[in-house]
C-alpha cells in the first residue's frame, strides 16, 4: 500500500494492465505455448517478449481512459470484466470478437442468470473484486488536464520505443503467429472486449434512426378468389439447434420421430449467417446477405416482414426467447416469455408449446393473408435440461449442471438431444394446427435455426465463435419445409423435384427470397437465383 500511496495516473493503469495480462489470459498463454511446440530457450524468450508487448499495448489503451472523474470506475470495470472474460475463455473456449460482444450486450436477464455459476463467481472474486478493492483504496494523483495529456503522449512514446525493437527482433515469429493464428487476438484480455465495446458503440449510435423502405412495390400476383383460402406462412426460428443432431439429416439417434411421420423436406446443407442470435436473427430476415450484413446496416433497412406487410399480409411475431433483435419493430409483437400458463410455464420459463397457445383463436379472427414468426427458446444452453418437459427426456443420463465442463460428453449430448426431440414435437404440433385450418388457408411452414452449438468438441462449448473460425457445429443448421396440398396446387409446386434439390448448398441468405417466392410475392428486391423453390414451380 505504500507504493499505492505514491501512485500516479500512469502507474495505476500499468498495474492494471500487468494484472490483466498476467492473470486473466490463461487461455491465450496456453494456446501460445502449445503453438511454440515445447520448452526451449528460444520459445521462452519469444513468449516473454509477447508478455512485454501485451502489457505495453494494454497499458497504452488503459492510460487513455485514466482521467480525473472517470479513471477509477473505468479501471474497476476493466478488472471485473476481465475476470468474467477469463472464465469464459478458459472454461468454455469462448472467443471475444465484435459479434460476440454484440450478443453479450443483447442477452436477456434469464439467459445471463444461467451463465452465473459458482466457478464464475470465484473468478470474479479472485481476479476482479480483489484488485478492485486495492484500486478503490489507492489515491491517484492527477495533474492538470494539459499535463495529463502530456503524460499520455509520453506513455505512447515509451510504449512504442520499447515495443518496436522487440517486434523487429522477433518479426518473423510475430508475422507467422498473426498469419496462422489470427484467432489468438480474440483471447487477449482486456483488448478483446475493449475493441468490441468500441465497435458496438460506433454501430449503435451511427445507425440510421429511420429504416430505409424496401419492397414498396410488393404484391401477390395470384390473389385468392372471393371467399377462397388466404395465404398463411409460419416461419419458425429455431434457437441453437445444430444440424448434426437431427435424425432427419442422418443422425444416428431418432430425435425427429414426429416430423418423420409428416410430409416434410429436410434441407441438409444449410449454413447460418452468424454464430449468435444477435447477428443471425436480423441477418436471416434481411436482403443484405451474410457478405453485406452488419448490425447497423440491417437496423437502417426494412426486411422480409416489412415486404410482406407491403404486399398486404398481416404480420405477427410471437417470441419465447430474447426478442427479435430489432427485426419486428414495425409489425405486431407478442412476448410470451412471461406467460402464466400453469402447464407450460411452471418452471420460471415457458416451454416452446406456449408459442401455439391462443394461435387458433388468432387465425379465427383473421380474414387476410397472414405471416407468423414463432421464435423458439429451443436448445439454448447451458441449461439444456430446462428447455423441455420431463415427458421428453428420452435420452439419459442428462447433464444437470450449468458447469458444462463438469459433465461427461454423453450426459451433455443426451440433454441436448432431448431439446431436439421437444423441438420436433412443437413443429409437428404446428403442422397439425395448419392442417386443421386447410379450408381457410393455403399454408406453409419453414423452420430454420439461427445458429448451431458446440458440445465440448475441441474444448468448445455454447456458440458465438468468430464466423471465419467457427466449427461446423456452430454454422451448420437444420432447415425444414412443409406445405399444405392447397399451397402446392395453388403455386404449382413440384414436391418431388424440390426433394431432389434438398441436398444442395443453401444458407440464411435464401430465406428472404424463398419465402417471397413460395408466397408468389413479386417485388424488385426479390432475387430468383436465391429462391430455393424457384426451379420447382410450374408457372
């Protein structure tokens, strides 16, 4: 504490940087050491150089935050956040890029509560609270603002002066590391989440406040005859369902017993737009495509739901998850998360069958074409065992702890597979509902998951990896299509021909245009080359 009594606005950020780099980056140091291939003098010297460069760089970042009035709370936040990030990178294999940060910020309280485990609290206490106590007790000697700015410039100068010779000496090693292991930059704490914060704030506060209209010319060219059936499309957004565990796609366990008895098509090679709901959900309803998508661009542009509304459809979003991420802002929205149905919501959250509660009554009140989105809670982890009613626990034993690394792989997969069995049931029940309304609606159902999930493969859990390095388990998603006989006849849809195409590569990019094509909505924003049904329709 004697040292701390003499601390300045430059020494405190340095101590925080040293603490974070040394103690909150276990996953980074482990991967770096393994990449070097063992203990040698050269390897040890290189890793030591990385320590020095990392401390200098983080110190430079933190020193820019340390001004009178804001320095102490911001440094406290960095310490606490670094402790949390250290837990997720070390225990769940997480990588913190901008998309992951976006997803974290938009996670709802119930999802956050599932992630709070005793081990996480120990990380926060030991790596976060303890140094914060010292930080709060340390008097920081601030100088006048001009002197403070001069100090920051000196810190930047000394950091560059020290780092450049090291980088030059080990240039080949650093170049190889950055070229072959770009993912390591998402492990360096606190740089990873500080950069994520900067990008998130920039996109959030520079996004247009009014969405640019698209598809204002949308119209259906085959309207129903007076008194005839209306169009009805149900788009079911799955949550965290990976294609690898769907028996319709060849999985060895029968996780789709009810859908197997329905006349559905399962598309086997569908890729998600992102690895988190915050990215994939707005992306799949956008016409931008994955390559052109960014959260700010999507926020400033209308989407599929708006185009359907322009074409005369009533549009309804029913949600049992974390909201629509801005996608449904201009259509009717029903939040069913806090419903009080005693049979479906007795555990503190609602099972996904709540999405069907009262839906028949809504159909009875409708006398127009209708588009409905059902957003499932699906297979969201880590509490997989909470996502399905006890009657659907087909595979045992199951993982019942939120510390996924403490479960055997078998128990973890069992719990996850049970969520898929329940999703199968909810989808089959939705199809039965549409069949019962065949006299009034020519209907179709499209189910596609927002992203997949890792279940311990290669030490990874949950989802949210940077897309370019994400494993197949997080990007390969299931897609299921069903249509009524009335819709097939009305659209001239060749079901057998479509079945022959279901193994072709597809992605979330196809959803926007395929739904418009299925419903015969013509508009200038429609791209027939992205319509999965286009080659199977007899005009």
